[in-house]
C-alpha cells in the first residue's frame, strides 16, 4: 500500500471505532517503514502519527508516546520546525491523557510563542492552573474565552446575522477578538459574515483557521458556497471529503459534494446527493441551496428557484437572496426577482452587492435601463469606498 493509502485506511478504521484493526494495520505497514531512510522524514512522521493514533484508539497512550518520542529523537535533524512542533503537540496530548500536566506543559513550552495555537494556549492554561504555576494568569489571557462566554457571543452574532446585519455581527466578533483569541466557532461565524459581505479573500482565510481549530462543520455550507463562487472545484471536493470522513451521517459533507458535482457538470448526480443531504437534515437551508445550484447546472431554472426559495424561507441570508434572484431571472420571473432584490437592498442599504442585484434585475427591462445603469454605477462607487 502507498503511504497515503495506509494513513487514510488507518484514519477510516479509527473513525469507525475499529481501533484494533487500525493498530494491526499500523503495526504491519507503519513500523517497518519508520526506520527506512528511503522515505523522507516528513512522510515517516505521517506514519509515526498514524501509528500513535492507532495506539491511542485502544487506550495505549504510553506506547503511543514512546513510539512518537523515539521517532522524533531519531529524526529530529531531518524534520522541518513545523513538523517538530506538530509532534510536540501530539506528545502533549498524550501526556494530558496520561494525567501528566507538568510534562504536558513542558512539552508545549517548547513551541515558540509566535507559533502557539489557541488550543495550545488553552491546554497550557489548564495545566498551569492545575499546577499552580506563577504564569497561569498570563496563559489564561491568551486562551480562548470560556465555553459559556463563547456560546453567548455566538448567540448574539447569530441573531444579528439572521437580520442580515453582517457589519454589526463582524464588529462584535472583532471586538471579542481584541480581548483575546476567539473560539473556532466564532472564527467560523466571522468567516460567514465576510462571505455574505462579499469579502471572499478574508472569508477563505478565516474558514481555514476555523477548520484548523476544530470548527470544520460550523458554517460549512457557506464555506462550500464560497469555494464554489471562487470556481475552486478541487477545494470544494477536498472540503466535502474532509466533512464526510469526519461524519458521513451529517448533511454538510453531502452538501459540499453536491456543489462539487454541479461544478463538474454532473448535474443529475449532484441532485441525488443534494436530496440525500435534505433527507439527513430536512430543515438545513444549505441542502436546498445545493439543490438550487444543481438544478441551475441542469438547466432547470424553475426548479432551481423553488429550491432556493425554500432555502431562503428556512434561513434568509445575503447569499440566498442573490441565488434566488438569479434563478428567478433565469426563469423569467422578473417581478418576483425584483421584489427579492429590493428587499435585500432595504435590509443592506448602500451595500454594493445589494445595489448591483437590483440593477441586474432592472437591466432585463428596456424601460428600466437608465435606473439599472445608475444603480450599477452606485454599486461600483460603494465598492471603491
């Protein structure tokens, strides 16, 4: 088996609670290669981490720690600094599972301050509190806010987003970020705000940060839509694959895969996958947005409009307005399209995308050409500001 196939298979077995099978495969495929200099050190580190994961899956944390430490000691001079830091985090996790708070803290202190993640700071703060360290307060200041505070902030921000007040929601999230590192959930919400405001570059970076922090499923529908809007088919596929590997029983992964299939020109397959997502989560707006994209790819503008309006009824957003209006225009339902476009412009006054959406509808009517031109000019001016 190739290295990638080995690691993927072990990961899948662990995800399916087949820890003993994962460990048997790791012992067979990973251990013999760890000391083989024919493989680059970075690839052998992947094998070492897969072996350690399989040992931890059957609660052999001490053996996992020993296997990781032995490999890093032997290959340290060949590993990149980022790989050494990743191994240090793995060993800190194992120390924590073994109840060795002092050694866990010492392991994380080896990571340069500038490279520490929010999770690193949070774990260090918990260790320092348990040990009564003098710098516990400083470490807590770098850690994410408590779960209760993060949940309350998420509720406030979600309420603002439901009203399409993305600017206020982003400002609230930025205020929290200035107080200290935010939770991955809050980072995902900020990414969604940026997406709906049309700041796709910032949104993409924020989604990557949120996923790296463990918030892969949070706002995953907006993440997939962002990547589709960027035309990055491979990134949409990669996101869908990660989501499905994490939990194929949730709808988010199928939503991303439906968008990927629509982009790949496989409209009927995309529809089937979108309907599967709807079966798993009948009230998930993203599943109907994905169906709308698939119906548009299939050339069914009327069915696309119906699906997108259903999504909009479940969870209105700037994106659902734009998608519904585009489908209604394609279906030649210009009056309905204008109603939704104007409603968005009223909810997001002066926003370039909202003004452009109204202008794009009016542009289809010869009598309104002058108004459309004025609105599009206003949208460009607002965008420059």
